[in-house]
């Protein structure tokens, strides 16, 4: 008994408030503060809000998938854990978890790096002399933002090296700053909203190939901003009463953030002409929130507010890093990844090795162009994390191998709506993104075959 109690383990300390705060902090991160130019450019005008609405429906339906799986299988690792448990005992039960971890090392760290890049972009907007200094060193543009982003990765890594009950309280306090930032924009936007600025270009709603590709691009950016509604599923082993807490946290965070996102984006385009936001090199294109505050309150307030935006970005990557490190930890502990990364700190009980690997890869991706990182972070994970997980849920229902404390409403309609949304998003992606997808999954398949071959030879030799 004494040995069991002193062995390092994950602690169940996260309540509904903590769980919802982790999701919301993840979702309300850098996205709405730097992706508005991207989503407007995708469809060439305010009609991009259609992409927001469709993405919201897809995410709500997909959230029900996560809620049902999270309640039935409340372990660490999210999709990795679900695939492993549902297909346990079959060849799929060995292959799918390995492939998920492989693609996650790309998709998850790309998402993290985008948050750091955005925070770095806003930081250099505040102190342009730093950008000038880095440019004088002969660094390319992506590296100029990559240097401060890398420093932020190191800071967040240190902040995550705490016991989970301390982090639960910290993330709840952080969310106050996040809500202050978005609440300020919404309040000012509603008060100063100018309907005359919502001008649609000619042919904005002409349903042709260009419209559909633009809709797919807008949906991709919108889905990126919604990502994080499932963050608590990665930490199911540290949640109190997970069969109730996880579904509530997932669904509450989606509804809460969906309303905030719609109000924020309407606030931006109701105060600043959308043509100015999409114009490359314009102040609004570089920092739409800063331009918004400058327009309404002046330069000094805009700079102070940008500090709050940076806080919001770092809160998001902090929440993501916590959840994502548990994925690597769970895989290593179960033998589906290198065992070394299952190491826990002997006193504070956090997965330090998994945190270090995640932070290291993220730091490398901070030097990639932001307009590539954002869509790639979504497309890379569609096949297995979203589409594959939907099929896994149907398999779990069919086998009835586990109790289902929470069941989605109107099953299977929401899961089918989500499936159609993910397929459309994948089919409307650019060839460069699809090429990245093929490289990640193709190399994952090759690595799995190689590992399986060597493992078989080792067993034969012994």
C-alpha cells in the first residue's frame, strides 16, 4: 500500500470549472485575433461568415462525438486512447494508435506553433525596433518571428512544470484575462457598429467552383479557431467525475465560444472596413485587434490592449501544451511510443519528458510561415482524429464493450453531419496541404512497417 501511494501518478483534481476553462482558454487563443484577415481573404468579403456558421454546426456535432467517447473512456490521450481501447486486440488496435501519435507530432505541434507565432507577431508590433534589429542580422521573415516565439515556448514549458491542482487554479485565473480581452472588443464593437461597412462584393453569393473552394478555405480557418473544444478529453485521467464533467465541459465551451467568436468578428468588420483588413501590409492586416482599438481609443490604449491579446495567445498555448503532453505520456506509458516519454516528475507528478519533446518540436515549427502552419494544423489531423474517431464511436456502439454514461442526441445524425463536414473540408483543401497530409501519413505507414519488421526479427532472434 505504501509503495502504491508513493509511486508517481496523475492526480484527479480538475473540476467542471477547471475543465471548461481549459477548453475555453484553448479555443479563445490567438485565432480570432490574427485569422480574421485569412478568413475574409478566403471568400473575398463578409460572406465568409457563412463559413463560420457551417464550421460551428460541424464542431457542435463533432463535440457530441467527443463528449460520448470522453464519458465512456475517460483516460489520458484523447483520440489516441479511444482508438487503442476500441480496437484493442486487433491489428487496427496496434496500427491506429501508432499512426495517430505520428500525425499528432506534426498536427499538434503545428497548432501550438501558430499560437506562438501570433503572440510573437503582436509582440513585434508593440516593439518594431526589435523586428528591425533581427532583420539587420540577415534573418528571413519567418525566422524574425521564430526567435521571440521560441523564447515564449521555453517560458510556457517552465510554467507547465507544476502539479495539476496548481495548474487548474492558474488556468481559471488566466481565463479572466482572456475574457477581459474578448469582452472589451465585443462591447466596443456593439456600441460603435456601423452597418454601412458590411458591403458584399459583386457576385459574392454566386454558387460556383470558386465559391465552394473559398467556403472550404473559410471553414478551415474557422475550424482552426474552434479547435480545443476537446482539450479536456486529453486529460480524462485527471478529471473528477469524468463521465459527467467531460461532456458538460465540451458542450458548454463550444456554445460559449461560438457566441463570442461570432460577436467578435462582427465587431471587427463593423468598425474597420473589411477591405482594409485583407490589404497586405496594412496595420489592420498585421494586428486587427490593435487597429480596432487604435480606431476607437487611440494608440496608447491599442498598445495596452495588445499586451492583453498576447496574454490570451499564451493562455491558449499553455492549455494546449498541458493537454497535448498527456497524449504523448499516455502513448509512451502504454508502449505505443518510446517508453522514455512516460517519465513523471517524482514530486510534482507531471510528464516532464513528454512536455520537453512537445516543446522542442513546436520550437522548430515556429520558424515556418504562418499562412502555411494554420491550415496544415487542421488538414493533417482530419483523417484520423476527426473522421477516424467518428467510425471508432460507431464501432464502440456496435460492440457495446463499454458503458455509455452519455449518449449524443439524435444519434447517429450529429456524427454523420460532422463526417460530411470533415470530408468537404478535406476535399476543398489546396494541393500543397494534401501533399503534406500524404507525406505525414505515408511516412507514418512506412515507420510502422519498419518498426513492426524489426520487432518481429527481434522476437524471432530471441
